[in-house]
C-alpha cells in the first residue's frame, strides 16, 4: 500500500507566523502531525506566497502572504511537494512567486500548478514509489491569479486542456489525481457545476479528484470506481484499487 495525504488552504500567516517568529509554533500542529508522518507523500495546497514583497496585484478580497522562512513548517509536516494553483498564490505578483520558489528550493520542496507562464504552470507532477507511478494535475478557477499565456500565474481550469493532460498522463501513469481549487466558500455541498466537472475528469481517466477552497468539508462521492473529495484535509490510502482510506478535518 502507498499512502498519500492531501490538504487544502495551508497558509502560515497571522497566528501561525507570529508563533513561528517566537519559535513556539510546533505545538500548534501536534494533533495533526501523526497523520502527516504516516504518509508516503503529502501534497499541501500552499494558499499564499511566502514572500516579503509589497507589490500587490489588483484584485478584490484580501492579499495574503507569509514569511519565506515559514517553509520550515512544511518540512516539519513531512511535505515534499506543494500544489500552488489557487486564488492567492499570485497576490504579490511575480516577485512574490519567485521568492516563494526560492524558499521552497531552500527547503527541498517541489511545487506544481503555477509558474512563469502557462507552459510551466500546467506541467503534470509525476511521482513514483514501489513501481507505481502517479500523475498529479493542479488547476484553479479562473480568478485573479491564473495565467493564459506568457504571463506568470496559476494553472487555470480549462476542460479541454485538462482532458488532454489526463490522456497524456494515462500513457505512463498508473494513477492520475486531479487537484482542483474552486467552488463556493463555506457551503457544505458541491455546486452542480463543480460536480459535473469532477465527474468529467473521472470520465477522462482520473483515478481521484481532490478539491479545496471551500474552507469546510463539503462532499464525497464514489463515481465510476473513482472518488472525489471536497475537504480541508484528506489522507488517502492508494493501493491497486485506488482506495480512499480516511479523511480528517483540520
């Protein structure tokens, strides 16, 4: 068995950042640390840039960031890779994204779902263990941070492009997981639109769909022997039948 954990909306700012500066942050994660330690791989949604930049983009809603050194928390949580396609990762423009990448590199953490242009942002992340190959595709709803060409940003949801990406991944991967940042915040059911999209990804060949952004646990379905979640924190046990083992609330 190969066990993989997923979380949504991880942002080490405000209280977490203050505790980090005071070197009193580890107790904050004591209750969830065992879940991260037991996984072979953890993929966290890094909801904000790790930057000191003040170059805000024009958008509605809050601009969120955390200090670059807080990447140490990801190491502590046994996180080797982060998903970065979301509605806040470009809050401090390309300067903030670049500083985040530098901090992640410093801590030996990989990323996918964003980049200097659409070609970089849309790359599939591959991971292998025990002769089993996984493909992870990270996309976000089209808001302020997505890219559609030469500009930096996050990988946008484009159904035709994601279909082709899944088809390409099927050539070499045993399991394909689509990680989606979208939906309606604080609503405990997926919208008919999102449900239709997630089922479409499964029909295209995805083994599972992991969704976040809603800030609450808001749905689970087994569809055509694949599964999708909309949750804050998911711990997935993936074996030959791609079985989802259990979910936990952050």
